[in-house]
C-alpha cells in the first residue's frame, strides 16, 4: 500500500489506529482531557487532522420469522445466513443498515483502501462533523453510504499536546489574522516535523523486530556451540557483535532514505522525554531521580507508550553509532521545567524562560504578571 500523504497528514500505521472514541479515552487516561468538540476544532483550524476518514458502507438484511433459540419470532439476518434458519415467513422487502468499522484481520485497512472507502482528511475541505442519524434497519438507502468514522493513531496525542496550548489564541477575536497565521504555520511546521519522525519511527520498529529476531537466532547458534565444548565457557554478547555490522548498515540506509540525521532523532527523543509522566508531573528533579533510580529499564518501558518509543529510538541510535543508552539515562538527563500555564513539560532555552514558549502561554503569563502588579499597587495604596 503506497499512499502519498502530505506533511500535515498523519502517516498511517494500521496497528496503532483506533476509533475516535477510544482515542479520546486514551488521551484522558494519559492526562489530556479532550472531547469530540476539541478534536473537531483542531481539525477545523487545520492543526491536527484525524488519521483517516473511513466510510462505513451499507449492509443488506432480510426480515424473517423463524425459530431463534427455541422461540419463534421476527429477526433481521444477512442474506447469506438464511440457510442457517428454518424460515417460516419472510418479507419481500430488502432492509439496509449502516456498516461498522471492523478490524477483521491483519490487512483490514487494505480492504477499505481497495474499496475506495478511505479519505485523507488533510486533502479535503473541512465540513461539520455532524451526521444524519438513521434507524438500525431502513427500507431505503438514502444517504447511508455517506456515513463515516474518523480514526486516530495513538501517537497523535503528541501532536495535540503541541497544538492545544495555542488553539484558544487562534480562535480568539482579540488577535489579528496575520498573527494568527504566523502562529498557525509555526504549529503546523512542528507537527509536520513530528510526523516525519513518526515515518522514521515506523521504520525503526520494523528494524527493531528484525534485530531482535536475528539476535535470538544467533544466540541459539552460540549456545549450541558452547554446549558441544568439553569446558563450559561464559556466554557473553559476542553473538550480537556478529550481526551488528549488517544492522548498522541497515540503520544508516533508513536514515539516508529520509534525508535525516542523528541530531533530528535526538531532538525528538528529547521531546518524547518531556512528555513522560516523570517529566510532566511538576516534581523536582530530586524527586524524579528517586523514581527513576527505584525502577529498572524493563519496568519503565511498560509504564507509558512514550517510554517504549524512547526505547525503540535508543536501539536505533545504538545501531547507528554503537553507543548504548538506557531509558533511565535519557529520562534522568533531561532538565525539564513545567509550564505554569498549560502544565506541559519543556526544556528551557535559557534560565529566564518561565513558560513552555507557546504564544498563548506567554500572553496569559504576561496578563498574570500585570494582575499581580495591580494587586501589589492596590495593597500599597490601602496601606
């Protein structure tokens, strides 16, 4: 499946695509309190598009009177299932129902693409998400073929964390259109770069699977050789060194394919670290380090999806350079501050930086400082 997608469109990876309702729950479980209206606004203002728009299609039914679970009654069944029942009566009319989004096998997305039931939201003009409602079973098709569902990739929570702090400012009537466009383009560019990283990350995951399988096979070969020897020797990681040159070359080829460099990967790994619960919690560095020291890498990697992404990125960087870094090192080395306005973690560019740097947070912080100054002046006057 070779689909050309624009920079503003999330690269599709069917394994991590989920229904919009599940995506909202996923965001809430990970500390991002959004709802359907928030996602619609992010779509409307062209900041974060749904990963895909999937048309649900139409399903045909027959209404029959038959015995179901030992009792006679009317029911709707698929035409191909009629033979399964002892039909007593059957209506002549055909009934129709809106289909449902179904992940029925490992290639479910290909089915929808091959049947022209997929649209890329970023390639089409925005329209309201409100849809016409239909009964469960209808005699006429009408506009049932226009029913759809949006799906999101779980990783898009990171794009929303980039866009959300500035959404209020873009919607505001108190800022001129030129300034809005500057802010909007800045967000779009950062999300576009994030999606470039996601494209590369999908390749990283594939290479990681190949590397893991190759290590396992090489380990078993070494183990057999050692067991044959009269004097047992310690089993070390030499088996990994045998396969490293091959995977070093593969990793470099992947990086060249996307015309990217190690610095690009390290920058986005740092961004992932900022979005970890450990660094978004608002706790001091001392408290964070206490948590990190108490956990092993195996425990940390399963705590959050961003931790797993950092782990995969670490392996890829190891294959590129031969230098190994642990999750604990990456999470612990980050000098992360918490924005007092939006609560997100960020790496300060200088000692004086207070907020995350988004226009909305800078503006609200300045307003807060003005309010505090007025309060102090009023107190002085009263004193």
